[in-house]
């Protein structure tokens, strides 16, 4: 399933990763963070254009995502800085 099929009928509004519902697939638009965090996320393969799926949110806590074949857990503050569409 490609990105157009997934988002058909849904707004492609840019929003923080932390606001994406579980099960939704999105693409990274940008990272609103300093140089250090941006580099750390890039080293994990989280760059603009990368497609990822939200697997789980913990209330007020971390977000689990799947990027390609890798599962990652991002803290709430980091997920707030990753902007997706």
C-alpha cells in the first residue's frame, strides 16, 4: 500500500508525531530541534521523507514507531519535535 492510498481522504497537514493516531502511516516533514537532536535522529534514519508507522503511544510518555523494518521508541519531547504529514 502506498502513501497516497493510506492518506486518501485525509488532510496532509503538518503536525507533531506525538499527535498521530496509532496505526497511521505518515512521512517526516521536518525536525524542529537543535543540531544535536537532529543529528541523532538522522543517525537513526529519521530524515525528511522517511515513511513511518505509529505502533503505540504511552499516555504522557514515549511513542513507538516502525521506520522501514526498525522499531524505535521516541520520548514524548522528541515526538513533539518530529513534524509529519
